[in-house]
């Protein structure tokens, strides 16, 4: 009886081996047909594709910190004591704002990827701003590119040397308005821009009308501060 059981077990094992052998043979034949039909290059490309998919899956499984946010300030100088700062970052992360390397507030990025800080107080002179984005799941990312804005409430200087008086009478129509301001200021004479050199000097020729001519000269700096002066020039034939 025991010999009979051992005989059945041996036959069962032989059957299993035979089935595996047949199955492996079938796979070998199928593999050979696949190479014949599609070619070895296709098989190589397919293997590379599988490898890339695996790498992509591994990358997706890694948790990377948020990208650095981007700050937007549309001017380099202002005469306002407070400003608003906008920016862009990854949706729903937290952005922390720094002024002169000191944290001044945090906000959450909207689903659209933008954020805003309102009524940020400025110090006299240059104010340097930067920001970082962080997430509870992925940690803190790199800092943003710094952005600077100058708070300047001092009006620019303005002095006319021709004419040097506030009113005068001339007998010629062509008249040169000559003066001096700051080198970075813009100067206009009755709405026409004058060229300001590196020393802050300017000169603009105007055409006088017969009779009294009211001339307004405005010097304006990059922060928006203005200095005005007016002269009356009478052109008499």
C-alpha cells in the first residue's frame, strides 16, 4: 500500500514537471515568434520603456519640497509708506515673506497658484524682500529671488538757471529752458520731456507765443516725488 502511494506521488511530480516544461517551451516559442514578427529593436525599445516607467514611478513616489516662489513688485521705488506684494507659487502651499531677512508674515497660496501680502510697511531707504514656500508633507523649498524697493519721500531738487527770475520779457521767440535737478530724475517743461545728463543738468528749447507764456517745469524722481516751479515769459515784438 505504501509503495502504491509513493508511485502515485512520483507520477504526480512527473506530471507537474511535464506541465512546467511544456509551459516554458510554449513561452520560448512565443518569445521567438515575437522577435521574428516585431524585431529585436522593438524588444529593446519595449524594455527601455518599461525601465523608464519604473523610474518615473520611483520619482513620483519621492516627496520633493515646493519650488521657490516668485515675488512681484511692479516698481523699484515708492513714496508710499506701505505697499502690497503679490507672487506665484505651487497651489495650497504656505509662503513666508521676509523683509531684510526678518519674517513679517505667512499666507496660503490659492488653487490658482497666486498669493498676496497687503499693507507691508517700508523702512526708509532700501527694503529687500524674499520668500520661501513650505508644505507639511514635503518640507521647505528654496528661497525666492530677492526683490528690492526703495522708500523715498524726499522731493527732488530743481533749480532754473535760465531764466533765473520768475518773470521776464524777451524780444525773441526761441528760448532755452536751462536748469539742474537730480541725475535720475525726469524733467518736463510744459509736458515735454527734457534730457537730463549724469550731472542732473538739462536744457530744452521752447517756442514762445506772442504775449505772456506760463512755463511749468516739473522734476519727478523714480519714487513719484515731484518738485514744480513756474515762470512767466512775455514775448514782445
